[in-house]
């Protein structure tokens, strides 16, 4: 079962806060991922996914080479999926039968009904590390292609930030089917390196999941490996400092009811 820490506001206790009244930059909820074999469930629709919509589900996987499908959980028809490959290579087949591969540093944007797996002939030399994110479709995209992929050299960067959805600084997502007004980045920091994220106006749900190392916040809070932090709706500036070599996924958007 996921370990969840949810702070609630009480009179006479200024250091405690709720999801609604969280101070800028403070963690409103901190959840430990639940391991199932090689996959860690960081967000699921049946727990904190109710609070993080449009981000419905987030898996993090570390997998030795395999040929059978890695993700067989099919999102609902009103969702799309983003797979960010951190190491190794990921293969997929979309709902129309199109097959493709994504290498380290790249990403795949898929409709519901797609299957992803890790493997190859000859066997791949490197294990796989990947984030797999479900995002509720914010608008009907018509008869777009069932899938789209980005090679590592097509992913724009600004400093330590690689932009897969939305924009950060000078970097923009190159996915043609990317949903409007949703940011999703992968950030890599050196030990003690600091990072600041100015949450865009209108974005009132921000989630952060650590895949390597750990983070410290100015208020003394810490986000550790395979933990997911949800920031309060009033958090307009998020500041973190790396505790060791650290990397994490950061996503923000307007909350869906």
C-alpha cells in the first residue's frame, strides 16, 4: 500500500497545512511509490490520482532486458500516455499496429490501446529505466495519428531541464500532438545544485517524482528516491536543491475535476 503523508491545517499550528491552503513552495502531499516487480507505482487512479488530475497514473520502471510487454495497463479512451526513456531502449506497438523504438533520452506519445515492451534481437546490452505517464485528454484532438516518438537529439533542453511537454525557458516540446497548457520535464542536477520552477499561471496541480538521489526544499522538507510530491494549488514557485546526483520528473497543469 502506498505510504501517504497529507498535512492538514489546524489552529495554532502554522507549520501544518492542507492541500487547498498550502503555502507557496510547500509540499501538500508526499507519497511513497509501491513496487510491483520492476515497476514502481508512483501515482494510480485509485489513490492520489484523484488529486493529481489530469495526471492519472505515473509508473517508474527499472527493467532487465525482456521480450514480453512491460506495460499492459490500458488507459481509458479519454487518456494519452507519455513514455520517457531514461536509459536503454523501449519498443511499442500502437492501437493501429504501428511499431517503433525509442532510445535513451527520447520519448513516445501514445493513444490508449498501445503496448510497450523492452527487448530486441540481438538482446539489448543495457537495462531499461523509464517513466510512463497517463494524461487525461484535455481536448478532442480529432483524427490524429495513433502515436508519435522523439529521438534524444530532438528533445529540447534548457540547462538541466529536458522538455517533453510544454515549455521551460528557451526549450519547447517538439511533440506535434502534445496537449495544450501541460508541462512535463525531466531534470538532472549535480550534488547541491539548485533548481527553481515558476509555476505557470493557471497551473494548480504540480507533481514531482524522484528517480535518482533526493531533494531538499527551503522549508526543510525532503523528497527521496521513488517518492512523489504534490504541491498545493497556491504554490507559484518551487525551489529545490539536490542531495547527491539527482534526477526527477516534474509535471504541472490545470487541475481537472
